[in-house]
C-alpha cells in the first residue's frame, strides 16, 4: 500500500489539550480516525505525532492528502 486510503472527504474536529500528544493516522486504515490504531502495521506508513500548543478545536485531515499534516488544508475538495 503506497497510497493512503481515504476514510472520508471532510476534516474531523478534535478538541485538543495543550501539551498533549496525538498520533494522527497517515494510512487511512485506522478505525479510530483521525488517530492511529496500529492498522498501518506491515505498510510503509507511520503515525505522525502532533503535540498541541494550546487547548482549542482543530480540524484534522481525514482524506490523508493534506500538505499540512496532520491538519486539514482543504485538499479533500480536489479529490475525485
């Protein structure tokens, strides 16, 4: 698997806490989107670690095509 699976074509809002680490799923196979559940095992994908700087709501990418991983940059709007 060299291309990430697309679980959905819209971002997922997440209330993050300052200082907490989050492990974003980059393969798209996790059942805990947008976060990793280990489904990438046996692939070339690895989770991306994100540490929240402030407590707030962020929009994590769920299409796995963002250029601003792990956050949504609107790339889902250009997917087929």
